[in-house]
């Protein structure tokens, strides 16, 4: 298919796949984001071409975003189910991806189960994170004094609810910052002895402050 000229994607007459294939991968990713396409950081060039063609090549970006918004739930996108977030629960990678991320089990749905007790897990799925925190009486929080302009500072989950060193925020604020910084949520459901675990770690694959 890559050797054929023109557009091979049905119902997308205004999109030239040949033109798209002539672009650099970083250019395709930028245009894909403008068109409202998620998870572009993990896509290969041909996947980006197909996604762009189906979305109208970026020319119909507003329409693509509108269709996406119409199909989304209030707490996230359609990719990984209700409350998935912009990356469908999938991990975010970068130049500073740690070994702890590489060796963690990826969770992309609330139905996913740990392979064993004490298993290190990782997700970006909003509903998975919220459910995990609420089962442990945790609330979304930030560290006062670490703000970035109008954005929240260092993100935390407060399991005590009355910490003087943390400020409670809404889940909407917390997840907006979580996604803006492309963070991953590394956590445990249970310790190796079977007891409930409250361990979690926020990691930025670009090694910026979480």
C-alpha cells in the first residue's frame, strides 16, 4: 500500500496519503495532535498516515475534534473506555523512561488484573487511578508553593485527608496537570504479602518534576 500513489482510505477524498507520507514523523505527529488524534507518541509513520487520512489529514481538524468530543465521556476519551484519558490508559514514553516503568505491568482498563500480588503496575487511565485512590480513602492533592504559573505544582494523593503539607484539589484539576505533563502512574494493588498497598509514584518520561 505504501507504494501506491494517492489516497487508498475510503471516504476521505480530500486527503492525499502520498503527501502525508512525504512529511517527517514529527510533522505528522504535530498535525495529528491538531486533528485531535491521541497517543501519537507511540505511533509509527504508517500508523500516523492512516490515522491522519481517516481524520481528514488535519484539514478537517475542527470536525475531527468535534466528532471525538461528541463520542467522549465527561471523564475521558473513547480509546480505553469511559474515563480513559487522552492516551487510552497507555503508558507515555520518552528519553528519560526509567527501568521501573519498563518492568511494570501496563494497565489500560479497570478490568485489568495484576499478574501476581505485589506486581508493579503502570497506567494513565483516569478511572483506574481515581478508583485505586478512592478505595484507599485517598484524595487528589498538590504541594503548596510548587505551582507552575497558573498550573498545579507537584501532584500527590493524600490518604490522610488533613495533611498540612498538601492541598486538596479536584480530580479535574489533578488529571489536567497529569496529562499536561505526560505523567505515568506507577502503583501497586497489593503488597507481596497480600495486604492492600498505598504505594504509588508519578513519573515523567522526560525527567521533569512530577
